[in-house]
C-alpha cells in the first residue's frame, strides 16, 4: 500500500463530512440509535460500530486504520498514552502463574510494569540482555507466554535480533510484543519480522509536535479485538477525538520530518566525533557500533536519538555542559520539532543514591532545526564545560 495513500486518503470519506479537506473532530461521547433493533446490534457489535466514544469514534478510527497500514498489520487500537498501550498489550496475554521474558533496560515505566506491577498478580518476569538471542531461549520456561522487546532500547540503544527471537518464540507458541517508538513505523516494521503486537508511543514521532499524548497497539484483528473487549473497554485508557485529530495532523508530515531528522542527526554526530570532550557516541548507525550491521538490516534509516559519553570524572562538568546549551531543551520525551537532551546526571541525587546509568551519559534527540544552528550551540557549550 502506497504511503502517500495511507497518510492522505486511507480511512477518510470526505463525502460524509461536506467534502472538508481536513477531517472533522467528532467531539461526541454518544452516538444515537433510531430503533431498539439498531441499538441491540450496536451493543452486540461494539468493536465494529460507533456507539460510545469509550469504544469507537470516527476520528480515532481514521487514525487506527492508518497506523495499522503503516505497520503492515490487520488492525490497531489507540490509547491515551504510550504506556497505556504497552500495559494493555502485555496484560492481555498473561495471567497469574505465567512467565514473561523481557529485554533489560526498557523504558522506565515498562520496567515498573515488569518488575513491580506484574509480580503483584502472580506473573514472573525474567530480564535478559537482548544483544544475544540465545539469552531469550535460555530464559524461557514451560510457563513462558510472552517475550517483550524494545529495539533499540531507550537510552543506550542496544538492539535485539527481532527475526531470530520471534522465530524461537513461534516454535514454542509464545507471543511477542515490541515497542517500536524509536524507529517509527516508517523506518522499522517488526510485524514483517514475525512480531505479534507492535506498540508505539504516538506522543513521539507520530504526533511530532510535542503537543499531544497517545499510544497504539498494532496486530492481528483477533488479538486487537481481544484487547478491545477486555483491557481497553475495562480500563478505559482511551484516546480522545481531539487528540486523535492532532495525531492525524502529525502523520501528514511524518515522512518529511523523519527524513530531515535523519539527515541532521548524521551531521551532528559527525561533528561530535571530532570533539575530544566526547569519549563515546552510542548510536547504532555508526560503523564502529557492535550492532551496526543488525541496525542496517532491521531499520531502513537512522532516527534522531543517540547518547554521548562525556570525557570527564566530574559531574559538575556534565552539569555545566548541559546547562550551557541554549538551543537544546532539557526534557524527558522526544519526537517533536525541537531538539532535546536528557542527562543521566539528573537522576543522581543527594546521599548515596546512584543511577543505573553513568552520570557522564547525555541522551540527545535531534529535531527540525538547521544542523549548523545546533552545532554552533554544542561548540559554545563545550567551551564552557571545563569552567
């Protein structure tokens, strides 16, 4: 299916809303029925019709159709946040007494889900180094029902060999779930490599403007309908029509944004390679990266996230470098038009507390600014790093 068709036409019927070029926001909680028979049908087929916006809504439906097509899956379901989508996908496949194998160092709240939430309900979780597919095989038990991947990982960007892991999982009837937010549906399609459920934080690249929260789960119609009828309708972490409209707006420009971000990131990384203050650049698309060939195999292009390790033994110098940046905002999320940093040093608190990550790490996200503009900012910040 052509990407231009998906982004501009799929799921849209302009004749149904006065031939408006931009689809309307169906800002309604309810949809009326004309007869008892019609209402009876709606109640019996709530996954398929617009009856109550907590279930389906025309604006949200458009978004879901486009996201499923971008990921190459039969169906999709949208949530109010990325972690809501992650949680629904995971808990839809587990019950008390089951075992989950999860890649180490996932997104913070995914880690909380795996290590604090699921064990409260009798689900055992084993965390493994995802760089070697055999680690997943060795961690599997007779009661293993789910493998959770995040490729690349959130901060240090380790990859997993998606096709190898899903092949092992299918041999044993184990469901696979992956967070594909890093790559976007344009640059990586895990379903084509055998993954059952593909999750995105739509807050990131899909929205693209840092003004909306959302999440999506893509998969087979059977699996998505199961989530709809249980976790989605029961827990109610739904996406509002207004937020769905903002995400639709973001999708229109996704290809041009991703290409610009990819190009600028390559230029910024090339500059950072020349800086003595940078001890290491953690980015799967560097030829020196140990998983470079896997990155090139699984992803069609680089995106805007990478991490640097500053060459210093003093946290004060890390703070000074980060505080001196004028055009990189310091924020937790990414995927919008603005460039950002997230310093691991921010997690180092008073007393004996230590982060799991070295304080010398700074995660970067490259937005839509001119590369020269960003490089000049880095130049002056390095100049102030030593005091």
